[in-house]
């Protein structure tokens, strides 16, 4: 196909997928994602490059590992020094549009040649004038949410500094009060079960669940989908034959889990069995210390997970049911865009990619809410599907080891373009088109921590998983027989040869991709080992 394709890129945020959606409890309904997959290819072994928004989103822009692009945490705002795929597409003559969250470093998509609606950092769409205008056009009221459960916890500056290994002797009452007032401005004063709550704070990131009152159209995902559909209408009516690239970054299904009743009614919480790792004791010396880290209210004390989990499974069932419902809601919003594309006849020569930045640890490994620096499959595995009519054959199911690191390379390859700066990702077009197989022996995800600083690297082969944790015990799992990672094999004699081989593969990867932090950490560790 000689004409350069249009590109549609849909990105969900923080989606519970592995285990929750595959072989555990009721199936999460994602009819539009599954339709896209049936019309192209779905990758069953897709991983995130880093289980955290900022680093992963930067990698999806520039196809570099976080240790190379430098955005190794949320809101670090490391300057862009290399081109993003958006910059390249603009130079190639693409019309570029972006709707939704940025959270990939300084600035917004506007700085990279895009039009649309894009907010810096994480932000909150519900407090923007564009959302207010949308409500007026659609004759909608500002949504209220009936709170069902909250994990809100008053911020403690001393505890936070201690978790970061920083001194606390300078913290006084005035400083603590000032920090807490600032936190309230960002996240609100907390949410009380039973109250009607409005999302009017600086970050739409409340650690809670509930039912959004009123129609689904008031939800941020339908707001973004509506903006994207309006833009597609303008493109179709313009007569402009230039190719276009349109990206939509939803805030959901990231918590707060606030679906409308229509979607909540699709799931009965009683149908959700206890998650296999919910009752796992992560304090039993078979898991690295990072699994103990937890900062949410009701399940933590001194930034450590409480064991056994003090929140009963019946409550977790309800949280999961609302998380599933919100995933289905976001799926329908994305489906609006796909339907509009087809309706306007713009899907014939269009590459469509739909994936997620990272997973969600909800209810796993002792009962966490949110994420941190541990690296279980629940946080690393992501859904990923692609469609390109006439190029990608229908109905493919791939078990290739791929990463959302590869998305930018894939889009540029399809567009007949390329980065001019070094990249670490690969194009998935040869796999998707059926020209290549076995593109990787292993795939690697990395972390520098989140609320708790930590250097970790996870290496996955088709069967096994090895995790290096700086200063803590290693992890080794046989995913074929232990998919929920309940048996750490790192110290079992019969697995020492395998562990050494996996570790050697990680060193090989570190050298190939210039991971000096990993190599230096291993060097120090070896220097401190007894001869």
C-alpha cells in the first residue's frame, strides 16, 4: 500500500488486565477492543516498559528506555532532547491531533506539533473550560459521585521523607500544615462513603470507588471521545488528503473507579472470587521488601501493607466490580471513535493501535491498592491490539514478547518514516503483517521506584521471569505453572543454573542498551560478595 496511512492511537491508563481479565472471575467486557483485535492482531504477551505513567509515556513517545530518556519517575520533567514520534510525523507532513492526558514530561503535545486538547502533567479534565463548554453543548450537569469506599489517607510528611531515605529533623508543625493544605488543593480533603462528591481538585486521582450519577456522557472518557469524533468529522469534511495522526489518552480506567450505574450493573461483585494472591504473606522472606510498601489508608501503617489485609474481601469485590465497570465504560468511549472512523470512511488506510501505559496491582499480593515499585505481572502486563486493513491479516493472536516501548517505532515504520536519534524499541509491523516471528528471546521492564525509590529490572522469557532488586532478594518464577507468582524460586537449588542464566541475560541486555545504573549496581553487589 503506497499511500501513507492515517494513525489512530488509543491509550488507556492503569488498567487491571492480567489475571483479572484472563482466567480469574467474570470476564471484563471489552467488546470494542476485542472487535479491533479480531480485525487485526492481539498481543497476548505485551509488557509495559515501566509500571508508572510518566516514564512509560515518555518511552511511548521516543522509543527509548527510561534509563536512556531520563524521565525515571512521575513529574520529573526532564527536558526533551531527542525527537518524539509526534515531531517526526509533523515533519513528514502529517496533521497531528492529541486529546487527553500528557504526563510524559515538560510541556504538552502542543509543543510537538499537535492540535486538540492536552493538559500538562496528570491534571484533571473536569475543571477545564473545555469540559464546561462540552457540558453546556450536551445539556449535561456536572457529575456527582456517590462514594462507596475510600482508601484516602492524610499525608504524613515525616513518613514520606523517611520512605525516601531523607532526614526529618527539619519538619515542624507549620511545614506539615502547609504541605497538607497543598495536598488538599491537589487531591481534595478525602472522600466519605455515602457522600455526593464532585471532582473539582487539581488531580483526578482520588483513591476511591463509587457510582457516577447521571449519564455516561459526563464521564471524562466520553468527553475526550466526543472531541476526537468532532475532529474526525472536520477532517472528513475538509477534503484535505494529507494523512493524519490522532491520539486519545484517557484518564481511565485509572482510579478513582467512578463508572455510571449502567456499567456497574454489568457486574455482580459476588461473582468475583478471592484473587489468588490476595492473602499472600509478603513478609515471609520469599518476597523482596518492596512488596510491603503501601501508602493508602485502611490497609497500611507506617507506609507498610498490613497483613492480614484489614479490608475484608467483600469490600475488595465491590472495588473490583467498579474497576471492571469503568474499564468497560472506557472501552465504549474508545469504541465511539472507532465507529466514527468507520462511519466516515476513514478506516480503509488507517493503522489503529490500542493499548495501556501499565497495569494495576489492585487486590494482588496481600491486597494492594494502586501501584509502587514491585514488578508483578499484574503491573507489567498490558493489553495491546493493532489493525491495519489490507496490511495486517485478520484474526491473529500473537504470543511474541512485545512492549509498549515498541509503539512509536511501529507507527513511524507504518508511515515510512524513522527516528533520526537512537532508539531502543522495535517496529511490530513485521510481526503484525506476518513477515517475522520470534522477534525477541526476552523482554525487559524497569523501575526506579515510585513513592519508594528502588532500582529494579524484570526480564521475561516465554516461560520464566527474573527480577533483580537492588539490595534485596531476587525473584524467579515459572509463569507456566505459577502465573500469579506465589512461589519465588530464587533460592531453590534446582533453579540456580536457570537463575544464573536469566541474570546473565539481564547483564547482556544492560550492556546492549547502556543501562549504566543496573551495571553499576551489579558491580557493587559483586564487589561486596564473599569470594
